[in-house]
C-alpha cells in the first residue's frame, strides 16, 4: 500500500460516502438509484470508445459483478428505506472488510501478513464501533439490520470478483466503463416499465443531484479498481470503508444525526489501522 494507492482509496472513500448520502437524501429510493445507476451507465457508455477493451478472460468477472451489483443496489435501497443513514451505511460497509479478507485468501490466495492482519482487525474494530453507535438507545430493527448485513455480503462479493476481474482485464479504465454500462441497465429499465409515460416527469426534479451522484459513484469505484491492480484486496477493502467515518460526519451535518465521542474514538482506531497497513506496505 504505497502513499499514492492510499490517497486514491481515501479519496474514493470520500466520494463514495458522498454519493450514498445523495441516494439517501432523495426520498423515493427508486428515483435516486435509477438516476445514479442510469447516470453511471451513460458515463460508462460515453467512455467506452476512448478506453481499452477488457481482455476476454475478464468478461466472466464483469458479468458476474454486474449481477452482484444489481443485488447490491436493491439491498441498499431497502436498507435506506428501513434505517437511518447513520445506521444502515456503517453496518453495510463495516461488515464487508472481514468477509473480503476471507474471500481474498480463498480465491486470490492473498493471505495478509502480521501487520496487515493487525491493521485490518483494528480498522474493523473502529468501523464496528461506528456501526454500533448508530444503534444506541433504540430497539434494534432486525429487518433493517439484516438488509444492511446482506448488503455488506454483496459488497464483499463484488469487491473480490472485481479485484480478480480488473487484474485480468488489462485496463482499470476499460473495466470500470464496461461494468458501469452493464450494471446500470436494469434499474432504469424497471423504472421505465413502472412509470411508463411518467418516466421523465418523475426523474426531472432530482436529475441534477442524481447525476452528480452518478459521477461520484463512477469516480469512487474507478479509483478502487485502479488501487486493486496495485495492492492486495483486503487492506484496500478495509481502507475504503473509512467512508463510514465520512458518512457519519455527513449524517451529523446534513441529517442532524449525532456524531458523538464513540465515533471519534472509532475514527482514531481506523487511523491506527491504516498506519499498521501502511507499515506492512
């Protein structure tokens, strides 16, 4: 994990939390995710003529990842409908890094060394602290928690699939362009069917902010995919989920959700974990 890779993943964390906040802010989740997925598809299609075509061996990963991403969108929509942003986002993102560590060891043969394992563990402790703080003082909504945890499983799955796929593709830009083009079709197609003649009218009031979210989503994952060609998957997954701290700050500022001392302590643990992973690099 070089400083350049670290900076790219941290920037991805900020942009990722930002587009998720936009998706949460749009009350009708189908509207928000249609604009974000559809906007990502348009950006991907616009980029396709200017980027290298992914190698043939990358296409099974691309297709599988597109399917997983569709499941991810559906589960994230459900999570945001059922729970607060400060609860759903940390649980969904915080549950992913440990699963990625296990999957990367099995499928990518990337077993973290002592420093990396310590960094991942400490980072996950910080992320878990943020997630648990989102549940304080209330009766747990197990349906919302279950949806968020299921979202985390899809995050872990596409992280490993895309880590293998982008390395096989020969071009991180070509991979992200085609991935966005493929995964962005389903939600707009469903929305077009559901709203029929009202499609444009329903989307128009939120088009500007939704397309900004799409651009942020494209940039966030493009940075992560590039980083996955330069470093191992598990440390990148743990570092990327520093977006939880950004998300908690956004929740406090925009949605008036309390940040609190425990989240500050959790952020400190995350910084320590990042330091340990950089020591490993």
